[in-house]
């Protein structure tokens, strides 16, 4: 039989994503983290390395999001003496900022609801 757990130690994990009416994913926590890493690292290659992702797949995923949303997420310049670089486009930056704010608001609401739920669990003992 499983050991009883301390209900005060239970943690909630949740993910959010946006999808089309047909259920096709657009943007979620993973792609949001990629865009944030590009912004921090100044390069898609460095962001992929930091997150342990393949460049080719990540590039394809970001291009698909651009096609779905109808605006560029990245401004890129090819390598040269200094190497290439990627930065968020103005629209990409605005998207990341909006998703940051949205996530923070949703997280606060979800965490508040979870605490109410946890108290209900504790009342059952």
C-alpha cells in the first residue's frame, strides 16, 4: 500500500497553450520559453543550446507560428565574421510581453484556486 503523503506538500503543475479552432497548437509554454531565451541570448542557436533543443526543429516550429499568426517573430542576420544573430521582432517582443503578463495573471488565479482545493483535501482527513 502506498504511503500517505503530506497534503501540505502537494504541488500543482499546469501548462497553457493557444490553439486554432481545429485544435492545432500555436503557442504554449515551450515556445514561449524559446522566444524568451532568444531574447536573452541574442541568438536562436544559443537559445537552442541553452534549452537543449535542436535548431532545425525549433526554427521550423517558429516559422509555423509566424505563418499561423501572420507576423514575424524573429529578425535574423546570417553569420559572417561576428557570426549570425537573431532577435525578437517588435511583434515577437510584444507577443512575449503579452504572454508574460497573461501567464502571470493566470498563474495567480490557478494558484489561488489550488490553495482552496488543497484546503478542501485537508478537511477530508
